[in-house]
């Protein structure tokens, strides 16, 4: 079935099971989960030759990796593979989907295309969720799996992970969300796996926290205790506070405090919210000191001090003037001047200097520390590169293309040390890694297993864990060990119970009939709202969704009705940054029946004076004559928007304009027409009309003449001429 591949005994056994039922496969990293998918995909395509196979993975590099493996090893007579990500234009994705039978994609891309009905899962005979431990909460996997069970004519699900987690509720939620009927679990200790295991030698290296570090630690601990003590005195017994609260406990307390804010906020609650925010920042500073060192800590403190000069957040301003915090900062600055490093850092450089002939991955979850490691390692006999996510933070960030190029360089030996944040923990296939180093333990079974799995794939591997004695490093180490043991126990228990689950249900015919109706409510939605759960609920209600770039509203239900949507937090923020009145003005100018919806179920992160809120609402209602409706949650918001659209389109008019300005004078009509050209907004439209005198002059201008206007380059001028000159097609 699969060329250049000999299935192992446990893979054959597992394949026999996953062919029959929707299954979650839990296999240690490097034990061939991708080949299980290929074998099952081959089986499904041979049995349903006109169907499609869809594999979803969290990142583009991981999707690319899976596609390259499939292309190399699958031996189908008809094999058309494609990679779908947000970087591919929607229209192009539709074409690729139609002509391909093996599709590899990020879940957010598929979710957006399903919401907009560019694609259908009707002909997908197998869907594979890689790194399926993500299938909880609002992650895209959950909704896609639900739609798959509704739409597919012959659904079958495969879920892959090395570690689904250690909480029974989470694992059960994953199984329910993905319609899992069976679990195939293997560990390194299973007899059918053992013959294929390459030995991984674990080595724990402990270091002592220096006395000067302990002095800084004492100041931070005193600062933390002070914040907790004051907050405790302001709150009632229902709020549990103590001097050794963990990060998780602090975050839970924060949520509890925010949810306690009523119509008449209590001063004690509001003051405590600020104090707990300060305590959380001190807790983070302590973690950096204990597990990373003074350089990462100094960078963090510097950002806080800089932010305190401009921010309106009291927690930051109050913290940087706290006497204990300032004392700790003074000692940190002294250690920086004396160039005193954390003993972990010194030990790491010693270890790596001996590994110049090895391929090494270092995991460090903080970019500041990881960046410093890269700089220092490159001063020695090794060559190191920093592997991080796409988000730009403190001057670092890699595009997906950059990530792929870096991994290719590591595989080919261009450099021998890859320093990775959490982005490198999941799924990436890097063969022949000799050594994996944990710069710090992580209190997660999933992340620990993923990190270890980067070595011991094709040959014996080594793992080194660095731990600072007497710090949270020790607690995190034992937490991850305990969670991993618990995970395997829970998986075994759930596997026994899964036998009682009913077979995968057939497609919901009433849903399919509803979506096949010709006359459906149409709602235009601003593309920036694509991550909102409201879109998926509207889709389930039967609405036809179109995502467009809309500047004047978030939801458009007819030519007359435009809706600005805000959560309560966003409403407060838009008052503070003065967006609200600008948006209201734009909404009023563009729609005969404008509406503001405020969804009330979100926490407020920043408080403003109630008079400001009342003033803003009064301006919206009286100054702009825009009614405001409050909703409780996304479900209520979606049902309201759907009802409005259905009422507006009751006579069947679903063809309304996507260009919403209502021109009045001749001048405004001219600006209106020109501003609709690609890349041309209201300001540039005025400049063009001034230069070319009238619309006819603009339409007759050559590309070179258009490019004579500042801000119009070659690409923009080509787009304009394409719109003006190309024949209209249905």
C-alpha cells in the first residue's frame, strides 16, 4: 500500500482497529503516527475512489511536512495533493479543493471556508486531526468535527497525538468533540512497541541558586505577600488568598473577581483586581529569576518601567514604585553590571561546548533567554539558530516560510544547535537529534512528552533536564511526571468505557435540506470578525455567510441595516481610545437603519467612569439616533442578527451592495465611484480626481500615468486597469 515503508507490528494492529471505528491513536513521538494516517487514507480512497481525504494540523510547516511524506510514500494511481492555508486566496482555495483528493490544511482555513460555504465536507471519506489534544473549547477542530458529522456521506475520523493531557474531563471532551469511538494507546513499555524503541538516556542536572539571587527573591516574595495581604483584607471569605498562591490560582482568582463586578462595583473588588494584577506580575518576575536569570528578568522589569510612563493601568504604575519591587530591581541592575549569570546558563554553555559534533535542540520557553543563549553559543565552537513563532516580540519572530527554511537548514547540517520556544514542541519531524535539553521543566505532561520526543527517533538519544534546587523548577518537574502517569491511567479507563458509545451518526438530513434551500438569509460580515463564534452559530441557523472587507459595519443584514457589534470589554475600550463615536458616525452615514449590539458576557479588563459610559450611550442614541441592544452571549447575538436579516429579507431580496456609502452631492458621487477601485480609499480618490479632473480621465489613464500619483505603484495600477478593462463574467 505504501512504498518504501514496512509497517511495524503495532502499526498493523492499530490499523486493523482504526479501519473499523473512529479512533484516537496515542503513540509516543517518532513512532509513526503519520504512516498510520497514510495507510488508513490509502484504504479509504481505494474503497471510496471519488472521495477526498483531509488532514488538519495546527501549523503550516506541520501541514507541509505531512504533505511531503504523503507525496513520497503513497502509491495511488490518482493522487492529487494540495496545501491550503490562509496565505492562499479564497477563490484559489476553492479551485484546489475541487480538484484534489488529498488535502492538508490548517484548521482555521477550513473553518473559514466552511463558514463561507466555499467548500463542503460531503465527499470527505476520512478526516484526520493531528495534535488532537487541541480539540477542546473554541479551537477550530471542535466545530469542524461537528460539521463533518453533519455533512459527510461516509464519515470516518482519525485523531493523532502523543499526549492528550492528564485531566479526565479534557480527554473525555476531546473524545466527545471528535466523535471518537475507540482509543488505541501505546507506550514505550508495550511489548509490541519495545522492539522498535531507541534508548533515550535521561540525565538530571541540578544547580544551586546563588545567594545574591536569593536576596532578590526575598524582596519579590515580600512584595507578593504584601499585595495578597492587602487584597485579602478588602475581600470576603468567599475569595481564597494565601501567600504561596500558584499562577493558576491567581488567574482563577482574577476571573472570580471580574465576574463579581456588579452594576454598582464595590471599591474592595476594584482595588483587589489591581492588586492581584500586581501580584501576577511579581509572580512572573520570580519565575524568571528562579528559572531563567537576571538578564531575562531585567528585560521584563525594563518593559514594565517603560510601560508605567504612558499606561493608564494602575497595576503597572503602582508596582514599579513599590519599595520591595524597586529594591529587587536595584539588585538586578547590580548583577547585570557585575555580569553574574544564572548557574543554569553557565552549565548550559559548558554542556553545548562539548557537543560540537552533535545535533542538539534546546527548549527554552522565554524568548529573551533563548535569544541570549543563541548569542553566547555562537561565540563558541557551535552554530546555533533561534526557532520561534510568527508573532513579533522583542525584535524576534519567524514567518512560516522562515520556520520551514530554518528546519531544513537544521536537518541538512547548516547549523547544529536549534534553540526553540514552545513552537518546536509539536509534531515537527527532525531526524537524528542526538540531544534534547530542557532549560526548564514544564508543568505539563503534553509539553514534556512532546519535547522528549524530538530525540531517539532513528538512533539512541539523550535528554538533559536542568533544575534549580529549591525553586519552582522542582515542583514543575514532579508535576509533569505525575500528570504523565495519570494520563496513561485515565486513557486506559476511558478506553474501557468507549465501547458503550453509539456508532457515528449519519448526516443530519434536516440540516442538509436546510442548507440546500435556494432562498436563504444572506449576511455580509467584516472579515475581521472571522474568528468570532457568532459566525459558526449563524451558519448553523442556516444563514449564507459572506466575509468581506467592510469599513462601515461588522454585520450587514440588508442594504438598509448595518450592525456594529461589541463585547462589553470592547465597548469600554472603544470609549477609552475614542473609536466609538467615529464608528457610530460611519454607521449612521452608511445605513438607513443602523444598530449597535453590545454583548454583555465578557469581563472588563479596564474600568472607566460610569459617567463616560452613560455619555457614550447617550451620544449613540440621541446624537446619532442609533438604537442599542444588549445580548448575553454569542448564541443570543447570533440569533438576534439572524432574525433581523430574515425580517429584512422577507421579500427575497438578498442581493444588496457591498459598497455602502450613500452619496449625496455630485462631488460625493464622484468620490464614491473612484474610492471603490482596488486599493483606493476616500483620501486617494480626491487626489486622483484633482489630478485627472474627472472620472473619465481616471478611467482612460495609462498605468504609467496612474503611477505618477504617490501611493499608487505598479501592482495597484495593474489591479485598477484589470477591473476597468477585463470582461465581466457571470
